[in-house]
């Protein structure tokens, strides 16, 4: 197995290897590849991945990575995070000296194309994730940044949501979780306070916004509990309940002033926004088609540059031979001023002989 360049990309729903090789990429090749990358894999695992891998070759591989970075070949269409993941993957592989000239050219063109996609289309303008949508609803309600944020549950969704809020300026957090250590870990990130879930009914700090997402199969926030944590306040509260089933008991909505944002409500918005994003796919595909055409030209130009990179060495060799052997005696007969003028002339011609062939080759290529 012969690999000249290699790059590794891992996202939330994919693992990809971008590599250059003169070998035929077949199932035996991939089994050997996985053996090298993951020696701990069993034979069954190696065969499983090798037989089920999607393989893209040549210009089809370039088109694939353009589609991935432009987020139309993604778990969530229009998620801009993928372009950062692609860039970081390339930087990481480059630091390990795994990449070379070709992958560098592909990745540079890929990043430029993805930036164009996000600038010229609306593929990423409408948020679709629950976290992004919930945040936008809060901003629409003009919730002040010092609002008392009560986080119930310290799982992945609430962790992402609360860190997102912290990033955008909210600063008053209290975290409740069944496992206290998890609550403490999240509260530390938020510069807030942590309590066990059992302590919630005795909490007297009040709240303006509840963000709740637990794995409970019953309502965590009962009417009795909600009345206790209100501590007598009558102002309208916001409850973002993104648990399935929901954590907030429906009876609370009938008896109290609550702006309730449920996961069902957010999902409806998400579906509508996904429709808007999907309508932009054709525009994105047109940009990718143009980018593929441009890449073919870039690759040809780069091949010319690589093929002619020995020209400077050959010119320097000719100069050295001329001055040190062929015209050595003639040069020794010259005075210092004449030698200096001659050296300037030769240096000038040397530079021209290096650049002119390259320029001419590129012009011929462009005309073709």
C-alpha cells in the first residue's frame, strides 16, 4: 500500500480519509489501510468497514469534499460548523506532515468555495438546531442578560444550550441535576451555582427563565414544585422545555403566566427552516459545478509549475558552468567594475529565463 498524502476528517456523523495513491482502491486495499490505521480492529471489523465504505476517486472525490464543506452533504443542511471542522482537520493533518501539495490545493479551493456558498446563498441563514432556535426565541423576547437562568438537567443538550447562552452574554446561572458532580461541572463552566435535583423544591433564589431537559419519563416540574420555586413572584416566566416527554406539567400553563417553548414548537420552526435551506441546494450545486471547473484548471496550472520547478536549478547550473569553466579565463581578465556589470546582466537574464517559460506555459494552457 502506497500513500503519498493523507488527511483525516471526523464529524458528528462521518469519518472520512482523503488520500493520494497510485494503487487501486479496492476492498483488499481498504482492509490493509484499516489494518495500518486501526491495528486494534478485529478482522470482522476491518472487513465490515472496507466493504461498506463509500469510495470517491479523482474529480468525484473533489466534488464530494466540496459538497461536504458546503453542507449539502451533511446531517443538517446548512450547518456552517462543517467548514471549521474541515479546516481544522486539514491543519491537524498538515502538522503531522501527512498532507502534501495536492491536498493543500484541494483544501484551499474547498474552503474558498464553502465561503462563497455561505456568502452568496441563504443555505445557512435560517437556524434549524433546537439550541439555536431556542436562543433566537429568547433574543426575540428581549430577555435581559442578567436574567436568572435555571438549568434543570446537565446532559448534552442543556450543556450545549447553557454554554451557548454564556457565550452570548448571559451570566446568571444555577444548575440542578440528579447527579451533583455533573451539575457542578457545568456550573463551573458557566460561573454559576450547582445543586442536586432534590434541592430544587427548597431553592429560594427565584428564576426568570427555566431551561429543562432531563431523561425522566414523567413530569419533573409538577404544579406543586413550580409554585414553590416561584417564591411568590407573579411576573411572567419563560420555560424552555426541550425534554421528550416534556418536563413541565401541562397544568402549570393554565394556572400561571408562562411563555412555554416546547421541543414540538421548535421542531415545527426547524422543519420550515429546513425547507428554506433545501430550496437553496440548486444554487449551491451551481457554485460547486463552477468550483469543479475552476479546480481542473488550477490543477493543470499547478502541474505545469511542478513540472517546471527544475528550470531554476538548470539555469543556475548553466551559469555556474559558464563562469567557473567555459569563460573562467576571460572573467579573470576583467577589472572589478566590469565583473560587477556582467554579474548584474547575467543575474537579470537568469531571472527572466526562470520566469518566461513558466508564463508562456501558463498562457498556452489558458488558451487551450
